[in-house]
């Protein structure tokens, strides 16, 4: 029988290994030993821990298959179909034009993942995890969009080596293009279609973030809002109904601003809303707003670009004005990770940006000159977290030539 090797590590007094590192190394060796595994499985007290961990490892290994089951259900509209009423295998085979034998494997897999559940008389209905997918077009749009990400992650090591620049996802997002690519794309007739595709996806997935913001932050103390990088205006359109006292301005790239104006016109908001075209990395922002919102923008860009847009926002705000920043954020050290593993790779595939902690973003806001920076608690931090900061002086304290 193989025993656990407990040979001593280098002495702490030698300065080679701190005591905590020695203990953690010992635990690592203990946890990876065959002897411990056999003992934990045979012991009734520890067996359940081993089973839970084994299931988690299996789920990690099978995760890509799970995602493809979900994607298949979305592409075949199975969840929406059974949401109307439960259907039998034969009915779903007819609706999807798939052989019943193959479709049955998908339905059984979806049931195992709680996307579906088997009802009476052999019918399939919505499972607890399938219901939100069937009920929200934004979730389905993001699931379909992830097929692009799956292509890039077929060889994740190659993606890491390429820093995401050569993948399909980097080409999907117009904001991820460098200046040379943007100049070339500007002359391409397909560029408008690319921005429309990007904006449509953002608009479809935006309501979850918008709901969090509207439920968590009070807008009754503001009169004019500038939404930087606001896409087609999904947030401002909802905000217009939520806070009727506000006048609203959207700032985004020319192709996107055109889509936003058309959206405002369709909703009868042109009297209160305006879309201004420009690049927040190169052009000054419109002035006059006492609140600037930056929603799901910072994590799409590298640090230098985030500092540029924060400085531009500070410049555009009057003294006493407020910045509201909302986006998914990495968890602080010691906190339970939420979507960190997903967002780190998603942003890598985009080729620009990174997931930052609230502390990192608060530091960048402070460097831009903002004060009274604080988080705004919200119910679903997985989708977004919210920070606010205020402009309390005309010139940032860190600006050259100013006193500290």
C-alpha cells in the first residue's frame, strides 16, 4: 500500500519557505495522495465530501457539453415551444425536423440539466433553469452569440498565446478593433451592419442591467443625464419612463448614434433625448449633464482607455456632478467568485479590456479626480455592480500644477 510522503520541507529558519507556504504545500501533497482518496471514500463521515468534489470536477470536464445542450435548445426553440404547452417527443421531433432518436438524447440531456422536465403522459415541459431562458430574449441572444466564443476556445492555449487578437470574437466587436482596423472598416459597406449587430445584442441583453440600476439608484435628484457609450439607447429609453423629469443625451460612435436616434424617434423621445456622435477616446464629451452614466463600457477596454474616458467625464461634469459606473466586476480577494472565470476569458477573446474589482475601478475614478466614491448595493451583483463618484472641484487634485 502506498503511503503519504510526509518528508519535511526546507526549514523555515533557512529563509527558504515561509511557514504558511510550508503548511499549504503539505496540504497540497496530502489532498492529491491516493491514500487519502481511498480513505475518504471508505469513511462514511468523509465520503459525502469526496462525492461532492468528484461531481464538481465532472461538471468542469463536461461543462462544454452542457453549454452545447443549452445552445441546441435555443437554436431549435425547444424551450419556447414547451413554454406554450408541454410537448411529446414526437411533437418536438416534428417541430424541429429532427429524427426522434437523436432528439431524445437532447431532451434527456436538457432534463438532466433542469432546462426541461418530464411531465405526465411522456410530455416535456419547462424545467426551473429553462424558464428564465424561455422568458427572456436577451438571455437567448447571448447564448446564441456565445457560439462565436466557443469557436475561439476550441484551442484555449492558442487563444492565450495570441492574447485574443486573432479570434472570431475580436472581429465581432467593433469597439475591440484598433485604430488601423477601424479606419479600414469605415470604408467597408458592412461596417454599418457590424455596428447594428453589436448594438442589437447589447440592447437585447441590457434590460437585466437596467433593471438593477433603476431599482438601486435614485434619479430624482438629477435633471440631465449623459450616457457615454450608450448603444441604441436601451438604458435611456427605460430611464425616460422611469424618471420623466430628466433630459437625456447619448454619446457613442457615429454608426451607433444613428441607430439610437432612430430608436428615440420610434418611441417618441426625440423631444427629451438626443444622440451625439463621437469617440470618447478622442472627442470631448457634451457638457451640461449633472449625471454621467458609464454602463458596461469600462470592462471592454484596456486601462489606458478607461482612464481616458474617466478624465473626459470629469471634464464634462459640472462641480457637484455625479458619475454612475455599472458593469460586471471581479470579486475582491477572499470573496466568493461570481462570474469571474467566465468574464476573464470572454474579455480575452474580445481582444481588449479586462474584468476589474470594485477597488480597482474606484482607484481609477479617484485618479481621475472623483471623490465620495462608493458602491451602490444591488440585488444581482452577478449581472452588474454599481459605483458612484462625485466631482467636488473644478480641477482634479492629481492634475499637474495643483496642490495636494
